[in-house]
């Protein structure tokens, strides 16, 4: 993912956290106590300096009485900016070059949309769904 887009996503999440924290009337220290994170860390997240793991984001969302999707609601805007940018991965095999273009559905872990769907299907199968 483009570094600029990645930064926009991190900033968007931080802004949403700050907005909701302020609405709830929590200081950084108060929220930090609730979610067992330092006020300094939360401040850095809100300012877009630090990213936040999904585990920590889930705790923050719960403390702020919002679903995680609320905190991620503007993330699609950043990803949509990538829609027209093609991510090019070149793989060489026996002097043959294969080019794979992904116009969307690029996940942070590098998996394609199809690979992600396969993993979800496997998890559902293991759960017995």
C-alpha cells in the first residue's frame, strides 16, 4: 500500500478515536486506564504518529461504546484512492516474467482478495459453519 495512503488511514483512525473520546468526555489518561494503554500511546495514535493493532483498537472501541467499524468508517476513503493505482508484483520463474495487477482488494498482509476469501471459508469450515 502506498505510504501516503497508509498515513491517511492511520490519521483517520486517530481522528475518529479523538472525536469519540472527546464526545464521551474522557481525558487521554482516563481512556488509557480503561483500556490499559498509556496516555502517551493514545495521544500518538490520535495524532497519527502511531498505528494501533486490531486488538487494541477493539478495546478502545468497546470503551468508547462504538463498534470497531465506526472507528474504521473513513478507512475506505483511503483505500478507494488506491482503486485506480495498480499494484504491480513481478515474479520471475525460469526467465519468464509474470505480472500480477491488483486494482483493489489489497490487504495489509499482502493477501489478495481471493486468498482472503479462501482463508475465511477455511475458518468457517473449521468452526463448523
